[in-house]
């Protein structure tokens, strides 16, 4: 099995990468899709060297004795920092774990799993199932398709663009903001303790809606939903369109806001400026 110990800036190329596993401490990790030969570019490394292996098509980049399960417990006073870029085929399943390094994954169409303690995570153009877990790091995602699972303590989740079949998000105090479309028959399920939730959907969205906050405010830009307030808190329930999908939001003290995204008007034929999309 080919193995490398990387203690200085290094570039490596590989054949037949079918899965990627990366564990990092500090610095940054970027995983991007490529149609060229898979490669690893370590721009900088300080502290303990990286251990790289390529076995049966599985590319592993980590530190010695650092496992996926033990990632959060691997806290040492020595500075271990690396700046890593990995280019793999777009259908390469990716498993990435960081402590306080920033992480970026872009263009992957296979399943992706990312765990972070405090490092921020950026996801772009992913088409497979995505699982994200973070303690305090924030997650920003754009143009995702498929299913997204999100868990955090205080980290925020921001989703923009894309069309999801399913979103399952749970957080203690982190905020959840989603400006997306929902594919037919899909579901968005969000639960927080104190984190606020904002969801913006297209005007032609079709779903059953159940929004609940025990002590926070619940409001919607869509008409036809039934509002109620009682000992159990505030609720907004009802159906938008034919109700083929499902939107469920539950929070103890966070505010819940459902917004309607109006479609941009068609620009005039004379080339004049059209009207931008509005939120009612």
C-alpha cells in the first residue's frame, strides 16, 4: 500500500480514487471535484506531519493515531496546522473531519459527511446525501440537491438555492436559515431549543405546514395558514398548494419565520430594468 509522510509543501497524484477520508486539526481543507487525475496539494504543514495512504482506491489523509471517532478528543497543546486541497472525481464519497480547521467541499455528487468542532464549513454544488455535524462551527451551503442532515450545538446553518428532497436539522442554540426549493413529496424538518428559524420558499411551493414555538413568535408570508396561541405556545398550521410536501418546525424559545419568495418579473422587451423578487 503506498504511504507518504508529508512534513513540507507537497503535491501528489493518484490513480483510481473511489473514496476520500480526511482528518485535520487546524488550517484549511478544500475538497473539489475534477475530471483530471486525482491529486493532493499540501501548501503548508506545521507541527506533526500528515500521514497519507492510498489503498484499494481509498485515499486517506490524517495524522497518526487520529481516528474519526476520536477526532473531538484529540486536543493537544502542540500546533498542528495544514493547508490541504484535494481534487477527486465528482462521484467520490467523501468523509471529512476537522477540529478548528475551515472546510470546503464543492462539486461532489456522491454521499458527503463532514464533522467539525469549531471550524466553519462551506458546501457548494453537492448532489448526494449530505451529513453535517458541528459543535460551534457555522455551515454555509449553496446549490445543494438530495438530502441534508444537520446537527449542531451552537453552530448556524445557512442554505441558499438548490432543491432538496429532505432536510433534517437539529440544533440547540444555532440558527437555521433556508432559502431553497423542495422537490415533490419532500420534507423539511427543523428542531431547535433557542435558535431562530427562517425558511423562504417559492410562491408555488406545495406542502403541509406545521410551525410551533413555545415562547417565541411564529409568523408567515403565505396566506391561508391558521394561527393559534395557547398554553402550548404559538402555532401556524395549514396547507400550501396541494400539500405534496411537508414543512415542520419546532422550537422552545426561537422565533419562526416562513417567507414567500416571489418570482422575478420578466424584463421589458425594450431592455429596461425588471422588478426584483420580493418577499411579502
